[in-house]
C-alpha cells in the first residue's frame, strides 16, 4: 500500500481548483441578476412603461403570450392581472390578437386559392355552415321545432319475451344481470 502511487483521475483537483476533465466539464454557472422595477406598484408611469414594453413584445411575437413574457421579462400572472384590471390593456391585446388571426386567415386563403384541398374544406366548414358544410348533425322535430319525446310503457309480456330471447342467445346473460355487471 505504501508503494502505490496515486494516479490522477477525472475527479481529482486541477490547478484551477476545479475537478474533472477540462474538455468535458461544464463551465461554472454564471450569476445573472435581473432587477425588475419594484417602484411600479407606487409609480403609475413605471407600471405603464412595463405594460407598453410587454405590448411591444406581444406584437413582435405575433400575440404569443409566453414569448412576449419571456422577451419583456414579465410574468404571465402580471399580464393576466393587467388584462383583468385594465380595459385599455385588454383592448390592445385583443387588437393584436386580431392581427394574428388576420395573418392566418390570409395564409389559409392563399393556400386554398393555390389548390390545397384541406384548406378549402376547412374554410368551407368554418365559413359556409349555412350552406351545409358542417360536421355535426342537428336533429329537430316537425317543421324545425323541438323534438317531442314520449315515454311508452312496455307490456310485461313483451319484456319477458325480450329477456327470454337474450338468455337464449347468451346463457350467461342472467348471471351477469343478477351480479350487476
């Protein structure tokens, strides 16, 4: 044991005091301090400046809340609180969202005109429902009125006959019925 030499390993200390292989070790974490103005709670001008910075980022990100928050260093909860409490802020966000919707409507229209059948079908399902391009079926009663539901009593003899047929078709039916499954 005394004659054994200690061989440096990847975890042994280097001259710079850090362990590990210098080619594969991660650099030390950088400390970045981001300071948010705490005065915005008492200074309405500072708060308005933060809202305006967020709205600029929201516009650049094409109305993407997550990206705008990231780029303006604003929390989502602040944005949703501002939206709830400030009518002008909400209206500006809605107007910027309308710009994004217009952008995608134009792209959809361009694709539909270029012969993209999926875009054409999507457009018709959204904008031509009054012509029958819908995926849902509406059930109405006579002359478009409400559906009249009636409940009729089934005679005991008919019930016995139906249960008898089920038992003949499936002998385990009665067992499952009695077990409640």
